[in-house]
């Protein structure tokens, strides 16, 4: 067998939809409630009850399909996916199998010339299962498990990629871009730590001389990984594990594995199911889902501007590529940037201050731009003080930190701290002259061609003015005064 392999990765992403109620009943779709308090006979699978489809879930699913360039089918249907697990009260899940809501989309990863499309095979609607809460640190150490059925029946979309990723980094890029697109749609909380976005990764190693179908390759699925970083780590480990087995002449077992965050390793959970294991058949209690052209046009009309268009607009406004990626990745950050630019039109200044000093403060306190402590209007006021010469850049950073802590306006902070920049040339010239006279050896070094000597003299003037002298004015006056000694 050849020792050269190509990594083949496909991802299945489950996204809980942000509806008020569950997919087939009126129970609240709410995270964090007391266990088993958001349930009813429908989501508990009691005999004789009938499901009723949540129309809002269909709308949100359709918008996701539109954003991901999918073909939305005017006719689709629901099916029963049958398997036994303690958190599945009906012993089947209502899903979509051979006629899903949408197919044939894509997500673009990379930037510029390195951009390429990762195909999306299908998007289908289904209900979520319940949740097992294990008694112990992890499943392998658990002494028991408790079933919470609050999540049973919550609406999901499953987004199935084609096996077109070839490295853990590409998988991470795909997930990042997918989450960015969905976040602008506002169809889900997308909180992986709460389970509202979950990822299964399928990994195969294709020998360089292999000519068969990718679907015939033995593949391993890593199930329900809870962060993008762990998806990448799990794939990295699994590639190494499979290569080691193949090097030893061992076969790759088609199976489902879990990921252990603490050790960074995967572990076997069960053999991998095939479609026929689930015994799919059409859901008899739900009619086919038929979508009219008028309904689809209404969904299209409700679409927001999406990341690719936003990036193009930012580039046209002169924002650097690296900054464009950061700004667009977080919708709240992008909206904050928009508000700040509307108040202060210097795009470069606004971008630099938001992505450097202000983001540093926000990250240090684990805060989100959804609720900024310094409003975009207040930040713009601070930038106008720099523009007018009232504050130096260094002083403005001090003012920003005070604004962040107190919530005051920049004008109030400047007044409280006495941080007005000195721009009076005569006042600064007197201090410059005294510094030059007190440091003849440094002046001699500067006149001898040592430019760093001037920085020392600038520092002495700034020290005497408590940092309030305008730095470029100090620099000019020093050169002017020193010239009289030459």
C-alpha cells in the first residue's frame, strides 16, 4: 500500500434555530431551564399525538440556504430516522432524508487569490434530541446519566459539506466562515458551549494511487465537538492515528469517535451507522413541505447584506485586508465600526482605534461589542479631540481607559484629569531652551549625527510638561533651538 495519503474531510454542522417554540409543538425553545420543564406529550412522544410544523423554522432554514447559495426545493418531505437512545423519547427522529429542503450550495474560504469554494451537499430540517447529563467528569468516568428532554424537538438545520477539505486548518476556516454567514442572518445563537451549534467531522485518508469513490473509503466520524479549536485538534489527532495504523498494516475501522479535550485524543464510541441502519421511511403524520415562488421571494427580500459584500465595501473604503477579516467576522463589531465611521469619517483612524486599543480593553474584560462600554459616538468625540490637537495619541489612550472604567464622556475625563495638550509655542520654547542648555553633551551628540540623541531631549521636555506638550511641536522647536548652537 502506498505510504502517501491525501486527507479528505467533510463536516456536518447542526444549528439550532432561534424560534420561540419547538419544531412540532408549542413548547418554549429556551436554553437553561430546569430539566424536563419545557416538554409536552408531542415532544415526549406520547401515543396518539400529532406534530404540527413550525413555519418560522422553515423560514429561517430557507434564509440559511439562500445565504449558502443552495438550490431550495419547492417540494420536500419529512422522514422518520429510527434509532434507540435514552434521550430520544419516540425512538425515532423526524428529519429529512432523500428529499431535503435544499442542496448544492457552497462556502468560500480563504481570501484574495487563495479563495476557493467548499461545496455544500444538502441542508435539511430536523428536530433535536434531548440531552444526557453524565454524572462524572466525562462519559468514560460517569457513574450514571440523567435525561433532560427540554431540548427534544428543538428545530435544527443540518448543513452537510462535500468532502472537499484537505487539512485541519481548512476545516477551521470553513467553520469560521459558515458561522460568520449565519451570524448575520440572526437565525441562531450559534453558541457551541450551549450546544446551539455542533459539528461532526468525517476524516478519511486517500492513498495517492486510489481511483475509486471517496464514499467507499473507510472514514471515521468525530461526533459533537464543542469548539472550532477542538474540531481542528480532533482532526489533527485523527489524521496521525490513522496514518500510524496504516503504517503498521492495520485497517481503518469505520466508526464514530468522541474527542477528549483534556488529552487532545479521540476515543471509540460505536461502529459507524449506514443509512439503512436507520430504516428511514416517510413521516406519515406530516404532509410534504411545498414552498411557493412567492414565499421564496419573500424570504429573499428579508436577507441582510452578507459578509462577502461587506468585505468588498470595506476594501473599497481603504480598510486593509487583515482588518477587513477581523471587522466582518463579528457582526456586533462591524455595526460598532459603522456607527463610529458615521460619526467620524477618518476610516483609518476609526479602524486603528477600534481594533487596537479599544478591542484590547474589551478582550481583557471578556466583553462583547453587543454592549460596548464606550459608545461609538463617545469614541468619535475622543478622535475629534486628537484631530483638534487638544490631546496627543498617548493622552487619548489614557482618556479611553478612563472612559472605559467610568463611562464618562472624553470631555469630562479630560477636564477631571487635566489632560489638555500644550500647544503654546512660546511656553514650550522656554522649556525646550532650558532642556538644551542643561544637556550640552547630548546636543553635541545630535549635532555629530546621532539622531537618537534628539529622542532623549524630546523625552526630557515631555517629562517637564507632564506629557502634555504636543510631540511634533516639541520636535520642531528642539531642532530650531539647537540650530542656534551649531
